[in-house]
């Protein structure tokens, strides 16, 4: 795989060239297997696409995009579901040097529009629903001059993807800039190397979403690191739950299987179709979040299903609980590797750890409060630990580093680390550090991960929690993941989250707990007392004197695993606030909509004879039904933040209206969230 990073088109690394090389070498090899409807019995049907077919589509689309005016450097919003169309469009844009702009739609429309506004996109490619959002939020897309619809175009004009493909150059006559010249040595300045490849926004789950710049060289270094650590090659069949990994599969020349699930709801995925896909296609490698691996592992264990072809499982996106690793180790072949990885949108991967070390040593240390071990840095990545500060880092790196074993902020550097955020000098100043050698020479860029941790005497990295989520109590700082590991080993605790209530420096530590299913009120009272005894027995957890039960933690959209502790802190603050007068006022306010519903039922059962009462009944119906329903878009995010399910939020909002949902914690906006 090292040769891949050295494979250059005219001296410049280019991912589109790698796909073309794979297609030329193995045109009949299957590139993509993707869900394509369901059979009558409910079984998922799949369609296969070879490397030769994929490359032909890429060339057609690239030629069509060039004719539409999308070319080198054109910032292009790309919206597509995981599948052949997404990968075709992405590699077509890479091929002509255009820059895809990728935003996770699960972050919500308001944040998504903020991301697009900040990047200043010039072109937009997406399905009709995405274009409808573009039209509604037109101020965020003021610079868009080229519109391409993948599907049926409605009233907004522009091109259709099918139309561009039909008008593409015939075989053997590529459009100017397409083919070897676009990615190779035919041009004076071939696309590749340090040219911008893509702008991908962070999810914003722990702060404002930021546009991360990837160059062709950065992406190639990422691919090389993953290939080295997880022994990836062209013979693999990989189940894809994250599109980025699918792109890398096409760089490796392996076969990717698009997972039959909704990417924004992986924790709720049906493990049956996943297991069927893993078995049917003899999948050898799998990347998934801890939330999905938990569901899948329990399904395999309960049914005794074996997956002999699966040789490598990689988990990422959030710390992986040891019991999830243990279940996977129990159900998979003994020779299969189970790797927990640590990384970020800006640097992927940073480190990796195999299950034998987790179960044999590090899980026990996590239960004692050491944090979560995320392994040793991967080849090409350097890690340093610096003192904890919420301000901008200044000065040379040597003067900022802490002693071995001391908790500090994790900084990383290497070719696979993004050097810049897109059009955001403020974000660069806050999250990047330029370290200039004393003897001169080019500065080395270090990325501030915003994570806290330490390095042990064996070079392993231990994750302690997010810098902005640490609890700054009077007794000192408490680190979330370190403290939570002490409580998470209890068999009735599904997961826990430490949050701080009150002003910085004098915060009240509160442990929020999500229990295993079936824990009743009496069990909870006993569990709460037991958790308080555990807290009092440890030096790190002794300041914790409040334990609250939460029905379902708010989590990030992409991995369904990162806990929204900022939201939980707002929820905990409300729970701990003295109730008295507030509770009575709340009850009085909620009596109003209840009286309205009672009036509606009375009028429906016995129609009023009075014209005035009839008019009041219709007004009441409008307020109780239409107005309450119109409040659902505002109520649903608050319901999620408070741990309410969607159906419960809908029901309570329709019943009580604003007198219910306005009492829930407000969802932090992108601008107010901590970075």
C-alpha cells in the first residue's frame, strides 16, 4: 500500500487516478454492491457494479460537469445517499479538480445552511428534496450559479444529471480536461498533491461545525495509514456504514457493500439484514460505530450466527465500551481482529488498539478511572500532550507539553492531518498550532483535537474526555470519561455521563445515568444509593453527590454514540432547580390546553345550539389542533435534548402545546456552543 501514496499523476497524488488504475487492472471486479429494493418476502435485493462500469460512469459525469461549467477549484455542494451515485459524483469531481462540499444532513437544517453559507459554494448537485431546501434557504446559496439535479428537476432550472451524462463525449473522445490530462501529466499543473480535494464539515456535536480541508495528499496518507494498521488490500469485501470508508475501498481496489441501514439511525438498525449481508457477500472487513456494533454483536450472540469470513472489525466515532468488545470477541472467529480506533474529521485515524489488549488489560484500568485506552499512534502520526487551556496556544510546542502520565490536551501532526479549516482563520487560530524549528525551516502544523488524555509509559494514548466538557468543580477539574468508566462497569448501568451545573470553577458535578432495560423504580433507588457509595470511595469521583436517571441520552447523528453532555447539563440543571412555585405555575398553565380539549370533546359529543359557543368551539379546534401541530418542528429538537422519543414529544406537544415543550432545555445553537 505504500506504493499507493507514491503513485503520482505527473508527480501529484490523485485519488481519481487510483480508481482509474483499479478499473484498468480489474475491470470486471465488483466495485459496489448496494441495496436495490426488497423482494416480496421482505428480503433486501442488491445490485452490483463493476470497476469498469463505475469508471465509465465517472468519466461520463466528469465530462458532463465540465460542460456545465464545473471545473478545477469549483466548490460544489454534493448531496447524495450512500450508493453508486454518491461515489460516481465524488470521483467525477475529484477527477476534474472540483471540490465537493459535504455536510451531514442529520445536524439539522439551520446548522446545515450555516455551513453552506460559510463555504460560499458555486455549484449544487443533489436530489429534488435537497434543491427544495436550497430554494427555501436561498441566502445560504447566494453564490451558486450552476445547479444539477440528480433525478427529476422541478421549477428551479439548471441541469439534470441524466441530461449531462447523455450529452457527455462519446467513448474515445473525452472532453477537454477529462482523462489523463485532468489527473495526470497532460496538463502543466495536474490536479493532485496539495490541491484541495474536498471540504467536509464536522458534525457540530460538540461545538460549531467547521469545514475541514482535505487535500489529495492528506486523503492518500489516510488511506495508507488505514491499509497499514488494518491490513487492507484489494481482496477485501467491506461493509460500508460511513461513506468516507467507501471512497477508500475504491482507492484500495476492494469491493464495498453499502449497508442496508439509515446512516443517521445506526443504533436503531435492524441487525437481521446486516447479518444477511455479512453472510451473503462473505464480508471480510467492517467499520461501524459502537452503537451499531452493540446491536449487531448481541444479535449474533443470541442467534449463534457465525461469520467465518469476517477477519477485521473496526470501531470508531466514540469510545468503545469493553462489554461491546467482549461480546464481539465471543461471537467472532478467534483469528478475527477487533480494532478500536481514535480519530477526528480533521485527523483519521490517530491511533488503534486490538481487542486482546482491551480485554486483557486496559478495560480493568478504565474501571479504576484511567480513562479509555485508544491505542498507539498509527504510522505517520505524532502525538503530544499539552497543558489544558481554553485559550489560544502560543509559543513553541516544547514549552507547552506536560509530563508523561499527566492529563492534558491531545495534539496531533502528520500528513493525514488536515492543516486548515476552510475560509476560517479564527478556527485555524483556535485549533491549529504552528511549531517553527529553532534552526529555521518550515513550520509544522499541530491540530488541537479538543480531547483530553495522557500517554502511558508504553506509548499508549488514553482518552479522558472533551476539554469543553470537563467539570470545573471547586475541588478541581473532573474528566468525564475517566469518571464515567468507574460507574459504567455496574451491570445495571447502560452508560453514564458526567456534567457540570453552575458557573465555571464552582460547578456542581452531576452523574446522569441511562439504565439497562427493565430497571424499575425500586431498583433505581437502590442503584442510585450504590452509585453514590461508589463515587464516595474514589478520589476522582468523590465530588459527585448527585445522580439522576435519564430515559435516553441525546447522541450525535453520524455515529449515534457521542453523548450530548451540553444538553444533559441543561436538563440536569432544570431537574435540580427547586420546584415549588415553578411546579404550581406549570400545572396551572397546562390546565388551559386541557380545558380546551375538554371543551372540544364536549362540543363533539353534544353540539352547541348557541352560535357564540359554536364559534368558540371552532376557534378552540384551530388552536388545539393546528397551532399545536405547527409547534412540532420547534418541539422535536427540545424533546430529543431532554431524552424524549419522537412519538412522546409529538403526543405531549399536541396535548399541551407550548406549555409543555417550552419548559424543556433549549438546544444550544451552533453559534453558542462551545468549540
